[in-house]
């Protein structure tokens, strides 16, 4: 376990990086309960703590004293590992990245517009870290890819509205699983906090 941690969440403990990871896992549990259980064991905690962390996170984001999402993440995760400009079309955003010990090759990215309003918040591949190169639907395993990685590998894709906050979907055409396999059809990839959870055929 990385030293970036905090006590198991509870009413009398600080809300820090460990509790934030439990918040990420809470939404993923709807798709991948087995992987989430393994992650909880790795973190040395359980589902009760995960539910409590999520309850406290909801209270934080709904608090009338909240000064903005950018400030919220800094208060919970500390100073970002790195910051830089990210352009999306004609718009320029400040991209802040934080390490996530459960996924050492990923970073939690927050894109903030001038003035501090948060435009997007999700998991991305860490800069300089090689990501997967899926060539077929069978390569898309849970927790293996980010939204950007699936979008590049299976372009063109069609973004779809997720079923809840923190969730995204991409629709794309399938490809074969190997030489001579021309499997087609349309698939939908579900993501939670930017990380692939499942792929289903439509």
C-alpha cells in the first residue's frame, strides 16, 4: 500500500485519499463486485467503510460551505502531482492530476475552466505510461482501459449519456477476435469514473 493513505473512514476520521478511493469503488461495485471486493482487501477495509465514505463524500459535495470542486479535491487529495493546460476543441482547461494507489498506472484528472468551474473528473492513464492497445472486443477486460483508450482503438465511437453521475458510455462497431474472425455488430462500453467496467453487445 502506498503511503498516500488515511484512516478507515468514520465519523471521527479525516476524509483523505483512502476514503476517496472507496468513493470511486462504490460506483464500480454495481458492475464489478468481485474486483471491488479484491480492492477492498488490498486497502485493508470493507464494504461498510466504503458505504460510509460515499455517504460522507455526498455530504461534502452538497455542503453549502463548499467552495468549488477544484478546492474540494485539493482539500481531500492534497496538492496535485502535476498541472498543465489541456485543450478540448477551442476551449482551454487546467488539468490537475493525482495518483491513485489502487491503480498505479492511472491518475485522477480534474479539468477546470478559467474561474475554477470543473468540466470533467475521471481516471486517465498516467503521463509516460504505456497503455493497452486493444485490437478486438475480447481485449476489453474490466478495469483495463480508460475512455480515451477505447475511443482511439475502436474509432469512430458514439458517446452516450451515462446512467448516473460519474458514468459514461461509448457505442462502437465490433471487430473480430483474431485472424479470420470478422465479428461485427454494435457494442456499448460502460465506464465509471473513466475506467472500463463492462462491454455488452446491442
